[in-house]
């Protein structure tokens, strides 16, 4: 499980209200979900995958398309989403040069984007007022 190599990131992702982790055996991904919807995923693609992805530990997260474009221009280690929508997901090489605070910021934004798309009922169940 790749999350074991990134305990601070794992704790951060699981600290968000309603967040849970599971393992997707078909993809070999550690997934982070809220309300049954994925907001982050950790994986390490094998050598058979495209250069840039292969062999790197990746955090894949949902983004606003403009924000994703901005971060891809800022950092060579922010790539179009691996095995996900290239416009609304990015993958960050965790062995690259993206500062940890930026990774955590993007992870929080991903959670917020996914949480906002849940039904009001589901949102209230996760965060009762």
C-alpha cells in the first residue's frame, strides 16, 4: 500500500470530514473518498505506463480546470490526471519538486470540489450543524 510511505499525507487526507480510504485492487490504488466519491488516489504506475507516470508515486486529485492548468504550468511534476479526466484531474509526482504545502492545498481543494457535488442530505450527514 503506497499510503504507508506517505503517513503525513495519509493523515491529512483522512482528517477531512467523512473521508475514508479503501484499496481498489483492479487499479492497485489507495483511494480516498467522501460520500462514496473519490477525491484523491495514490498509486505507483508500472513501467508499462507512459513516461512521466511510470515508476513514480502519484497523488491524483480533482481540480478546477483553470487551477489545474495553472499548476501544470508552475510545476513539471504536476501532470494531467493518470487514468482520469485530463481536464478535471491532475496527478502530482510525490517524488518531485512540488512543495508539500501546495500538495496539501490541492488535496483540500479536491475534497471541497467533491464534497460540494454531494447531495445536501449527504453533506448534512457528513457535517451536521
